[in-house]
């Protein structure tokens, strides 16, 4: 990596399928406007914060370039 080349990403069919599934989940999460978290051992839906939304959008952009 020190020679300035870009990092290569796993391009196997399984990896591409996994990335596609993540894109679907993240887009669904943005549309719903909630995320799941655990409180006292129970899964609870919590509204997305502005930083959550920004992080998810950035992650979607990255994932879409890798499939």
C-alpha cells in the first residue's frame, strides 16, 4: 500500500451480496427514521440523530461504489 496504490476490496459474489444487503438495510433505516438499540436487554427503536443520518448517507455512497 505504501506505493500509492488504492486499497482493493473483496469482489467475490458473497461480498457483493453482503454489500447489497447492507445498502437495502441502511436505506430502509433512513426511510423509517429510526435505529434499533438495546436498553435493559430489550431492543428499542430510537429516532435517528442528524449525525446518524449523515453517517448513513456517507456509508451508502461508499458502499455503492464498491458493488
